[in-house]
């Protein structure tokens, strides 16, 4: 369910000029409430932070009762607006540095970002795959990563909810939730403006203004611009990559009468136009030598953080806009919430996907258009003094249309020629293959100049329509003064219809090499025996061959063996059949639709041991519906092979894999403790979490395999604590310990890897911070903040558990290792220090100097098989040291 709204500020309305003022208790509170994107969040939902924090307490009402963050029995991390400002967090990706259970990584474009919580997550690189971690902005679900990239303008708080959240969030949160809330319009004029300038010519300008229009209506506007030169120099084009160039605008209207419905309307628009993302060579092979032989350049593996090489800059253009309307109204003690939202996202990217200066792949483009409509209704009520109840329904409707192309460049033919020569001891080449294959089919000129021809490849078109509805409810029952039971159910029905329109013009990939080998072997035998018999024309007839075999069996067997060994070289060329003919769907065997239903539940008991400490134990389940493979690697399931053959649908070189992945179903068992002693806080959770049929999307060097891992699990613990030894100093620490495992994964791209440890998930992630706020007279303060984020060494491979060595041409596995070995080069260790120093001249103005990754800790975020370069390994680089100055004014 796509609900974030129960996490929304409500209860205490913004103060007005007239009317009765809002009352406050001795401890000033702002109550989070029924407003956000989902009925599903009002009762016992994961807690969201409030706007104010007093006596080291954050007040929340996730269960429709006032509670502190420490009292709410859910694993949740809250990042406040003050931390975001001090740490100079600019977008969702930067959150990793302050939330160790969250990992955010950017891949081949600005629109491809993965979110992982407790090691679980997916969704990038394929528009047909919904993420396992749901991202919500102002209560509205952002279904794809291209729509999730957001700078932080008037942000109020960010909540990271860990573990399955499907009871209240439905099908979009099988691994967790990231929820971002912005400030509502206020009934007192005010605003802020910030300007920051840093290295790489980085400029960030953002601001917001709010004002009342009447006693019941207030509005706000916010906007920002973020630009930066790229930090990776392209040695071929002379330009730079990994730059920033994005802007946004947002407007809000709040109608909040003393009596009657409360309405919040939000409209936003944003654009991104960037060059991303830098890819470097980490392991060279004979493919690398072939690239250099045709005049291409690639960085040496010994210098992964120097120049990158492309023959054209990658293009990333994203346009995202939408609106939402939230209505809250109370009738006879029942609080009603309606949230209506529409979003449109367009994402165009074109990339030099061979990541070299050679023109091998001249185009790899995708134009994705996503339209999403959501409607949520929620009702919450308190039954007596002990029971809180929530009931709701949610509707989701989304349409995705994608077109694109993957085409060969001008040097692909020369490159392939070198690979073929090298693999055949110079007995084969592109031109000879064209002549041989044409001759075997009766026309020697049939294929002349057609293999690996510039401009040939794939033209692509995909369509997906998704409709889903959820019905949910949750109840809190205080069975004793200090004991509360929580139970919740969610039933989701999800339907998808999809179609493909992919056409291959790659002539070589359309050749049946098995048939060609058979024909070539027969022709070779006939020619060899014809020469031995001095047959006119050179080729022996079948009768002559049979007679020779009968009279000279030993010589005949020798001829057959010799010719067969020579023609066997043809089968090794399958590795160069990158884009074979495509079997489109729907067809007579594959209907092009999925229909999933699921019942998720939550059960929890919470015990308040004292006013300072409480405990909880819970079990919950999660669900993510089937994902559709909207890519050139969309292939029929192996189980459909017989039916496809019987229907005459099988295409040449038809490969089998996955059109779609079955639904994910997750389960978490968790116990936790939360404590607050005024000067110190402590939150602890221990858990075991598993996902059945985890939707694995693994890059193979040519494309992505969408597969179901039978079962993946993780156990571990999370600790968050803070202490305030003096009124000026606050120390905080957070630690996440994870032990992930593929319990069973029999059909991975690399065979049965059951029992292996998934790559890229650090066993230990930790964040430590210190903030010193020193008054220096009047309203002036000096505020120093430092933050250290560390991730222990981990094998860094795209979804695979070990380092794989392959044959340079065939891609066959030569060796396969698991575990972590100091001799293996592809390990990632993160150790980043961020800091800021602020001179607050008054409550209205401050100056800051800041830095992120101050020690310039460089590492590779993700590694993968180099496209069209079997045996080579490539990877994405992290962001180097950045620093700058900032000025913030409030008015």
C-alpha cells in the first residue's frame, strides 16, 4: 500500500492571526497525523518524526496517540531538517551517510538508483520492476527511481522504516520505506533562502516562502537549482561526466478552517539534464587489446580514478511533475482522510555502453514515459479508552510506455573481426564468415558487408499497464496499563498487462550456428574426400563419400574428426550473437499478463517497562507483486519451451529466461528496545528477515537476467543511540550488523549458488556524529558538526557472491570463488568523513563551511561484466571529496 500519510503533521494547526490560538502543553508538541499518502498509516504505523524536539524527545502519533519516537514499537530512523542542513545532504543518495541501514547507489544513469534496506532492494535498470523499498514524498508513492530523485528544499524530516511494511503500505514495501515530508504552508509570513558554492564549480540555490491569504488559507512556494561540473574527466571527448544540472519548483495551498475539512494541495515540477555516470575499466582481457587495436582507449585498471573514455557523452534528461490533494475531516469522532495523486515522469537516456572511446555500441537509448494515478481513503477512530482502529482502501493505476534502440557503431565490425581472428588462430574473420555462410545457403554474396554493420541492432518498444487495489485495517488494543497488542491485515490484488515490440536487424545474431556448423562440416568432408579422390569440381558426392568410408574407414574417421574440430570453432562465436531475433509477447503461448493476490499481516506486542524504557516483539509479512522484464532480455520461461516449439513460434537462437518474476513475499521476526533518559537515548532491534522468490535483476555483460531467487535471508541487529553530556554537545552513533545469505538460488545466471553470500552487503555499517553548539554572545552561536560513515570490506559485484573468471570469447566460467579473499581485487570499503562549521550570527542568518568525504575515500560502488567485452570487468566510481561555503537567511 502506498501510504505515508499517517505520518503527516496534523493535530495542532498552524497558528493564525485571528481565531482561537492552538493550545500547547508544557512540552511543545506537534502531532503527526492522518494526512499523508495512505490510510494505511494511522494506527501503529512506523513512526515519523515530529517538527519539534524537546528534552531529547521527538513526539509522534503513529498509533493516533501521542508518543515519543522511543515509545513507538517500530524500527525507524528519523533524519531531521536540522541534520540535513548541517550535513549538507542534497538528495536521497546522500542519506546513506547518516542512516547505516540504508544503502543508495547510482548506476548507469541519473534515473537508475537502487535503494536497499537491511541489504534488500532492487528496482533500478528496468522500468518494469517496482522497487522493494517504497519511496514516498509528502505521502505520495514514487513508483520508479527516475521519479524519486529529489533535492531537499523545504524538507521537514526523512523517515526510514526498516523491514516489510506491507500491512500499511501494500505491495510497494516488501523490504522497507523511505518517506520524505516537506513543510506545510504557515499562517505567519516567512521563508528562507540558501546559497552554496563549492569545488567542481558547484552552485546550489534554494528557497521557500509561505504566507497566509486569509484566516483559513495559506500558501507556500519553494524552488531550487543545483549544478556542478563533472568530477570525472573524459579523455576522449574532452568533457566531464557525473555532473549535476537539475532544478525544481513546488507550490502548496492549505485550507484549514476551524470546523470542516482540512485540505492540502501540492503541485511540483522538476527537470534533470545531466551526463552520467562514469564507468572505469577494472580488469582487462583480450577484448581490451582488440579495442586498442581498432584505435579505442580505456583507462588502465591500475588507475580507476583517472580519466574515463567514451566516444560520445551520455545523455540523461528527466522531467517529473504531479499534484496531490489531501483532505482530512472528522465526523463524530471518526477521522477521514482522502489522498488523490497524479504523477507524470519522462526519462530519456542515451549511453555509450561499451564505455570506451571505440565506437562499438553507437547507441543505447531508452525513452520511458510513466503516468501514475493513486487514490487512498482512510478512516481512524478511538473505541473507548483502549482501542484505536484504522480501516482503509487504496487504488493504484499506472501506465508505462518505453521505446529505444541498441545499435552497433562504426568500429564494431573491425572489433568483432579481431576477436574472431584471435579465437580461431587467424583461420576465421568476418568477411570469410559472410562468404562461407552465404555459399552454404546457395548465395555467396547474401551476407556480404552485413555482419556487425553500423546502425544495425535492436529497435525496442514496451508497454505495461498496472492496476491494483488494497483493503487494509489495523487495531491497537491496550490489554493492560503497560501492554498493547497490535494486529493488522492487508489484502492486495494486482493485475498487469504487458506487450513488447522488439525487432532485431543484427544479421549475425540471426544465424543458426548449429545448422551452419553441420553444413560446413558436411561441405568440408565432401571437399576433403573429393581432393583425395581427385573428383572434378573438388567435392565428392554422397555416394562417393559412402564408398570412401566403406573402403577406408580409418582415413574416413580421421577426415571427419579433423573437419569437425575445425568447424567447432563456429560454436564459440555464439558469444558475439548479442541481439538475436526476439519473440514478442503476447503470443499464442504467453498471454502477457499477471494476476497476483496476497494477504499480509502484522502482529506485535509492546510492553512499557517504565517511563524511560519499553520493549516490543513483532512478526510481519510483506509483498511485492510480479515484476515485468521490459528489456531486450525479456525471454520466455524455459517451462514454455515445448509449447512454443509446438506452436511454431520459436525464433532462431531463441533464449529462455524470464518475461517476469514471480511476487516477492517477505517475513520478519523482530524484537526491540527503546529508551530515553532525557540526556541519552537508545534504540535496539534484533531481527531475522527473509524473502521468498526475491526478484533478482543481475547484469550479465550483455543485458539483465530477471530471475527469482528461491529464498534470500538476513539476520542481524541495529543500534542507535545518542548522549548529551553537556547542554552544548551531542554525540550519536548507529550500527547495523547484517549476515545475508542465498538460502536457495538454483537458477541464477551462474548456476546453483545456494548457500552463497550476496555481494555488496557490508557486514557492519556504522555512523558516528558529534555536534557542538556553542553560544558566543547575544544570538550568535558557533556550531560544529562531524560525521563518520563506515562500511566494512565486502565483495563488490553486481548481485553475485564471488569473483568469476571467464573465457574471453565464450564467456564460459573458468573459475568461481565465494567468500572474501584479500587477494581478490574487487572489494569495497567505505570510510567517509563529513563536517561543517557554522557561524550563526542570529536566528535569521548563518554562514557555513562544509565538506563531504573529506579524506577523499575512493572506491568502486558496483562492478559488472563489461558490455560486449567478455573477460573484462567495469565499475562505477563514488563521489570524491567535495567542499564549499553556504549562506542561509531566514525571514
